[in-house]
């Protein structure tokens, strides 16, 4: 049955329907806007996931200006629907001016999406983006708790309220981080914390205070990543910052290893973790040399050179890696760290799907760690390392 579409449509747009799935059988097609499931209006992809768990679904769909009702019978866990990512205007952005913000350090003229300062709990849940919780309102807190949007990824940087607000470039804002983390932890939300380490600002006793303030929230604060600040040449009119020296980096690693031994005994976890970069076997050795040259290997950034079992081991390029090979190889690694970064050449541009239809979200779910797709350029890599 069809009826004319009304104004005020929201919903989510279908990017792709996988063949031989329940969504294909129901007649859902690319470009359809799903407005409601079983009478529940959809605000975004999270609402779609939240309401699509029933065995029998009635989808309210807008197609070419007309409203349709499509019954859908779920056959298995995978409905077969991939959704369009939110448009720039639909993403919550931050009002912060972090002293280390990598976006402020980008040169002009790059791709517009690189300049989006997202601070959106939905992207944190769906894609592992870090959020500050600075401007999270009561309705958002309630939604996170009601829909159990877990895990979330939180930029902490410092637990001292004044220092944190100085780092975030908002010295007069009053929202403290620890009560917010405690509220989410009490509601059963798991979180991964990160600290962008700025020498002379939040290192030394402040770093110790921060990680030891976070440790009692384990296991709800599951991990904490310490990420040395990344600085580009483009810091005109930005606060004075410097990188860690080699000696400071070595001292930091020794300090963190001491904490890890203690936490392993007390919490059953090392609590503070590094990052894993995925690549093919051909580029793996080169990437390790490049990391050693920048000192990032000493900061806990590791390379996973994935053998290509799908096409054969003669194929060593990252662009022909399948999701299942990446998943299998990473599952054998003793520790993946805080996050896994996958090169964008291994996935399709439009929707981030590997050659074998697995997605970064599938890997994140199966490996229990955040997985991000990163453009294969030094700038994009440094930016991603600054944000995981
Ligand atoms: S680092 Fe993140 S939270 Fe801070 S200003 Fe940049 S985008 Fe906003």
C-alpha cells in the first residue's frame, strides 16, 4: 500500500542491501529512507539497531516521495542492511578549543571532512570516535543509559577539573569528568579513556593523578590510552606545545610498565594500552622502520602485517586484505592495545566494507576493540593516532 509522504521526515537512508538477506526479501532497496520500525520513529542508525532486533518488523519507508509499509521477517542476526553515514549537519560538533587539537593544526585546502570537529556520542558508540562529554546534555545521558550505548570512547586528558578545562580550551566551563564517568559506569556503560599527553601540561604528577583516578572505575573504564601529543608545522597562533623528548618517552614507558605490573595484580588487567596498525605483509617491514624513525614504536604503536590467506601469500598489499584474514591474524596477537587502525585501501570508499563483506564494525565486535579506518597517508595516520 502506498500513501503520499508527509513533511518532517527523519529516519535513516539505506546505502546498500546485501543479496539473499531478509532485507532483500522484504524489497528494501538502496536510497529508501526508513522512518520507523514497528511504530518507533527513527532518529538515526542507533535507533535502527535498537528497534530492529525483533523477529518480525514492520518498516515505514519513504521511497521517491511516497510512503510504503514493508513487512520484514528476520532470518538471522544479519538483516542485510547498510545505512548511509550521517551528513555533516547531522553530527554533533565540539565547542572546545583543545590546546593540542589536531584539526586546528591542519593546513588549509584539505578534504572538508577532515575539518569536522565531531563530539557525538552516537559516533563514539558506532565508530569508536572519542568524545569529551563536555556538552553532553541530560537527554543524551538518558539515551546512552536507556539504549545501553556501550562501549564509549572518552577523551579524559586530565581528571583535575581546572587542568582539564584549560587543556580543552574552556577554562570557565564547569562540567567535571569524574562524576560523569562514574554516572555512566554505575549505569553499566563500558568506556575506553584516552589521555593526549602534553609535556609540561598533563604529564608527571598530573598524569599519575589522572590514571589513578581512573583505575578505580575499572572494569567499566576498561582501558586508558596514553597518546603523546602530535604536532604539525601548522601551529601559528596556537598555544606553545612541544613533543616528548626521547628520554622523556623512555622514562614514561618505564613508569607505565611499573603501573601495569601493579594493575595486573590488582585489577587483572594492564589497564593502560598501546595501538595496533594493520597493513599487508609487503608494507609491514617498511611501516615498522617508519614508526621507529618517529619514535611511535616506543609509545606502544605496533604493526600487524597480515598474511593474505584468502588470495595466497604471494599477495602482500594491504588493498587486497579481506576482513576475515585481518580478524584471524589479529585474534592471534597477544595484545591489540586500545584500538586497531585499518588502512582505507582495504575497504570500499562508500561504506567501509572489506572485499569479503565484513565491516570494521564486525571486526570491532568480534575482537572486542575499537577499529578505525584510516587513509594511508602520514597526516591521516598521525591524526588518527591523536584521536584514538
Ligand atoms: S581535540 Fe577534539 S574535542 Fe578538542 S577541539 Fe579538537 S575536535 Fe574538539
